[in-house]
C-alpha cells in the first residue's frame, strides 16, 4: 500500500506553470508517487492516469528498468560536458532514435524540452538555408491552433493567442496556415477526418503572397494535441509535403506528442507515410522520466553544415544539458521497454476499442464533438455562458477529486492520452469515469 507523504506547508514560493495559481493553492492537487497506470496523492489515494502525465509517460510510471537505468547512470557518470566532449550513451541513443525515424532522418540534435527542440528546429531551418546561400529564406509558417511550446520561436509559429498576447511582437516574418478543424464538417469522426485536405492548399496562397524565396520552413503538429486533439484530414500532410517540395521549403513535424507510439507508430510520419525534413521530439523519448527532447534532421541538412575548416564549430547552438547522461540512460531504457513490450503496436491494436469507447459518450449532455486517433481523444463540452473553459476546468477537478482520474483540459475540451500500457479494462474504467464526470458538470 502507498505510504502517506508530507504535504508542503509553504505553497506560496512555487509559481506553477500554466496553472491558475490562486485557485490551485486554495485546493492543491498533489501527487506523491506513481506506479504503472496510477498516481498516488500524499494521502495515498490512487488516481488513474488518463493522460500519461502530460502526454509523456508512454511506458507508464516508475517502470523498474527505467528507474534502474537512471540510478545506475547517476552513480556512474552524472554529467558530461555537452560541448566539445560527449559520452557513449549519447551516440547510442541518437542511433536508436534515428533507426526509429523514417527515411534519411538520421541526425539527432538533443535538447531538454519540446520548446527548446522547436526553437532548435526553426534555427536549423534558417541556418540551413543560410549556409546554402539562400539566406533570404527567413519566413516561418505555422498553423492556427498549433502548439509548439513556449520559446519565442514556438509561440511565434504557434497559433494560440493566449500564449502570445502578453509578450509583445515576437518573431517577425511569420505566417499561419488555417486550422484543419471544422466541427461542421468533421464532428464525431474516429481517426482522420475525410474533410479538410484542401486546407493544405492555403500554403500555395501564402507562397504566392510572400514568394517561396523568403520562406524557410513550415512547422505543424501531425495531430494537434494541446488545442484539443485535432487529427489531420486524410491526405492533408501529403499535400503539405508536395507543396513544400515544389518550393524548396523545409517541412518540420512537431512530434512532441505524437512521437514514441502515441498514434500506434514510432512517429506519426510513419503512420501517414510522409517524411518531413525534421522531426521534433520530446516527452515519450524517456517516457517522461527525465527531461529530454531533440530534433531529427535528414542527412542532407546535417551535411550542408559540414563545411569550412574542421576545427570551426558548424552550428552555433546547443544546451548545457543536451544529451544529459541521465536522460540518455532513461531514453535507452524507455526505448527498450517500448520494443520489448511492443507498446507502439499495442497502441495500434487498442485504437479501435479506444475510439469506440470514446465515441459512446457522444450523447452525453453538453458534448459537442469527440475526436480520436491512436490512443488520444478530445471531447468538446459546451462552454458555460460567459465563462469559456470553466466547464472543463470543473470536469478536471471533479475527475481528480471524485473519480480518481487524471484528465487534461484545454479550453472546454477534455483530452485523454493514457500510457500505452493501458489495459482494455482500464479503457472501460477511464470512459466510465469520464461519463460520470460529464454528467456531474452538466
Ligand atoms: C506539439 C508540442 N510541441 C512542443 C511542446 C513543448 O514542450 P515542452 O513543454 O517540453 O517545452 C509541446 C508540449 O506539450 C507540444 O505538445
């Protein structure tokens, strides 16, 4: 049985991220430990993890092989300088990740968070054109309702106004594709909707407006996760690839959520048969156990930089903790677990069952749409008059306090993305609990 953990007596010093601090501190939601599919509060109450933490603990929590690998690594080599020196596990993990990525996506640059990795990919795109003598390609194209973390680059290409409006003008020379979501045309679709591929043609309009010679890259999440699980319309990503190729524009997939099995493949690029020029990854690479992220670039991008005198740094970019030994150890152990337990295949095998269970909620009060793809689901609730976001916020609190279920909410959408070890019975349990929650916040 879980043991009780102390509740902190100073709640004021910690400024929580993306959290209403005052409300939180009046009724804190704390986790003291976790195992497999569950968190445990300091009082010892079990909370079923419907969201893999924050879309990251794909192998479940505190898995013994990852715990052991991190502990061993902490004793053996705690830190190794990331610049001008390296350690063996960094190379080993890079090759393991490259082997999972499609095509010639073989070169891995390590970062510590999705936000850093997004900014890294954008910088590589700009620098790549620069070293090839196309330095006028500085424009970056994102998408409405895209989330690419909170660095200045990420919020500039991102399409969430709340993440931007307090912070000034940000990067200039950014444009946005329209969101691929339309409730009118797509409501209650399992998997990729049939409507919306034509929205990729908006890229042609943007190219015509700015001229291809000014555009460096397009960045999209294959499935937009943070704005409520928006699977790509059938054929949309393929079209983006074709248009980017036509105009020499780099295509970046932000797979921070979709990477490492979430959609039933190592990467969404594989699911959709589209090879981007760079993949941004984070979260699942260590199953959330140690912060790690990175960018996988195609061979041609890496080799474009390998010029000039050999003692000169080719890319003036990097982080003190790039390829941190503890993160590499966790990453290798997580990849082993994914392989040994066939967790990506498992996500694929469970997809229909998951989608059916989610869609069964469509007649509950206030449910406006349900979307699913891989082991993800987004459930849109009708907003309370004058208070957007309140109903889902209440749902999240109710789920935690009354149902012992962790859900994620964004706006008035409940988002679900359990660890890939979720059992069929637990899928039933998650949606039974969500059903009661939705009824409770009617
Ligand atoms: C698609 C995507 N990109 C980037 C990020 C940012 O990652 P991080 O919070 O690790 O900086 C996230 C986080 O959820 C994400 O979903």
